[in-house]
C-alpha cells in the first residue's frame, strides 16, 4: 500500500486471537475484527498522509481524521470526529519470506475500541478521490482529512437561470408531442453547491 515513509508498506493478513482474557495479533485481521475498520482504502488514506511520528526505532504512528456533520438550513456543524491512528513497523526483522518490512501492525479510532462504520467509508472514499463534493441542506454529511476538521461550514446554493424560468402551456385531447431530451434537461432547475468556512 502507498506509504509516506520509504517505499510502499505491506498490510499483511495477520491474525487476531483472544485467550484467557488476553488479546494478540496484528495486520488486517486485527484491524477488522478488533477495531471494525473494514475498508483497505481507509488504512491507505492514513499511511500515505503527511502525519507521521517516530515511536522509537523503526516504529511509526500515522493519523488522519474522520468527521460527521449535521446540516440544517445551509450550515453544517461537526457532531463527531475521530482521530484514526495506524501503527507501522518498518523493520524487516520479523518480516515474512518476502523480505519486506512487517508493515501495518494495527489501525484504530482513538478513544474507542471499535470504530463506527461511517469512519471506514469516509476515509475510503477520500482515498479514492470520490468524497462527496456537495453536502445536503438538511441531514448528515461526512468528511475526512489529515488535519482536525472545521467545527462548521456553510453551504451556499446558487441557482442558475435556465429555460425553466419561461413556461409554455399547451392543452389538447391527444397526447402532446415529446419535447425531446434537450428541452427536458433545460426545464430542470440547476443547483450548484460550494463550501466556504464560517467566519
């Protein structure tokens, strides 16, 4: 997987076990079973990001943020934010036969054992470059990034004038002729949303 350190870093299948009240494991199995991060791209978004801190020797901690906003009347307010941490081991001492570093040890949401499902989805979409470009006027929207998220943001809606501003009325006893796809498309109101920070 892409990595902000040297080269790429493996995310190995690994394992996760619980015995006699003790847990052990590493890799993708531990991340999914223990911490409920279920999207490979969510981990990659963190590992290829700029936030990287040495934890001693060849161990590193990396992090990113995922947030949930509640939107109402054109203003979205942050209601929950998680710092998602990924631990990486660059040492080849305990690597497999491939001679590559051990790789990703674990990934989790700071402060909880199991991440909510929306965290995986949000980071994965951001990693794929398909994060939502617009936010609903009412409801929830999700965002992620490598810096703590803004407490709120405003949605501005611009309505472009179209042929829908002019109406023609027809009546008849037979079905009216089809106006064609181009005219139907012009009859729809156009909305464009953009984000700007509250000041």
